[in-house]
C-alpha cells in the first residue's frame, strides 16, 4: 500500500548540509501497524512527513496505492492527503481560538460529509471529551488536547494514520488512551505508522523498524 523507494532527503546547502534520510526503502502493507524507532535527529519526522505528502524527498519515490504522490499537483496532493491520511503530532497543533468541536470538524469544511456533525459527536463521546465540547485548547490538559487531535484525524475515516511522537507529552493514563485508540483503529482495518524515540508503542506494533542517522537498520 505504501512503498518508499530509495528516499533521500538533504536539507540546506554545503557547508551546512544535513542528510536526514539516506536511500530508505520501505514497504508497508494495508492494515499494518508500524513503529519507526530512532534517537532524536535520526530522521523520523522527515520520514513521516515524506510519507504524508508534506515534504518532498530530494530523491526517490513515495507511492501510496501505486500513486506517486509527488507527481500530483499541490491541490491534488492536498485532496489526496485529506481523504486518505490522518496526522497526529507531539505538540497537537490545535487552533487556539476554536473549541473542541470546532477543531474536530474544521478540516471537514472543504469535503462534504453528510454526517460530519454526527460523527464528530460520536468521536467526542468515544474520546471521553463530552464535558469539554465547548472548551478551547488553553482550557484543556495535554491529554485532552491530544484526544481532540485524534478526533480531528479520525473524522475523515482515513486509511492511514501517521503519528509523530504522539505520546511524547502525555502522562501514562493518556498515553494508554491514545495507544488504545490507534489499536482500535488498526483492528478495524486502518494502517498506522508511529515514529518515536520511546518504546511505549512497540507492544502494539506488527513491526518495529529502527532508524539510525537516516538509514534503516
Ligand atoms: P527526528 O525526528 O528523528 O528527530 P528529523 O527528521 O527532525 O529527526 O531531523 C533529521 C535531521 O535533519 C537532523 O539532523 C535535523 O537537524 C535535520 N533537519 C530537520 N529538519 C531540518 C530543516 N528544516 N532544515 C535543516 N535541517 C533539518
Ligand atoms: Mg522528530
């Protein structure tokens, strides 16, 4: 389903160049749960953003369902991303002046789903946020913010979820809620890719891949 062929990413120009990824080959099947583990600076975020169509590699190809996503126009790629991929970040990236409900339904505004509101309410309930529905991010705990971010990712019923250190800022209880949400989504046929330096996602993974200095070990 996801196929990376000889992906390399070089940031900047000499003499300040950083080689973030070196000839990475990776195949990820439908409904696989993959953890990519590596220390800080090993290229995890670069890899995830490349898979997600947000960062074009310097060389190599990224294919999702046999489509080379960097041959799409920016508009086509945005649409492809919105329809297929959900993102979850360590720092949540919620819109500060929107409520829980508004943050979750915001990204559906240019894609018409008949049942967006209904789906949002049921996600909010599943994520234990019903009593926070009109709160702003500044009025929420880190764990609650990440649950909102999960709602925002899941409302599109994406085929793939990409998560960058999703439990990095959370207490154990909220980490466990986040991991269980990913696990449920995976059991319902979703593909999950988590990049992290920690070990807490390993027990959920079908496969753990080690990244070191931009190379898969
Ligand atoms: P990780 O997520 O594993 O910490 P990153 O993918 O963020 O690793 O970074 C990999 C390498 O690329 C690091 O050496 C980092 O300093 C460098 N890098 C990342 N983003 C940029 C950027 N926008 N400009 C220059 N160098 C960058
Ligand atoms: Mg990172």
